[in-house]
């Protein structure tokens, strides 16, 4: 829930080299360090798992320079 709250609060990128990489949101929520190899591997594995499970989704959108980029968002529940 902490990760989802932070991801909902901003536009987080899919690319690990981006300043606003979604992994940084995970690190902030879970007190991990993206500069630490072990933590970064854990973060990447969590993102991969949540994307595979459908909790997070990859979407295309415009960045601040109007370039099309891939972003990570929390999948919102649909009412049946």
C-alpha cells in the first residue's frame, strides 16, 4: 500500500536510468537504497512481480518534454 500511494502521487518511469524510475518510489516506501546492488535487485524483482501480477501496469505517456515514454502506474480496480 505504501508503494502504491507513492506511485499514485507522481509520474514514475519504467526505465531504470530515469530520474523518476518507479524503483525509486519502491525504495522510498520500503526504506531501500537504489545505489545498493542488492537493494536494486530486490526493487527490480518486486516491480517485475507486481507488473506480472497486474497490480502495476505499464502505460505510455508524455514526459515533461512531450516525448512519449513508458510509465508505471497502479492498476485501479474496476467496479463490476
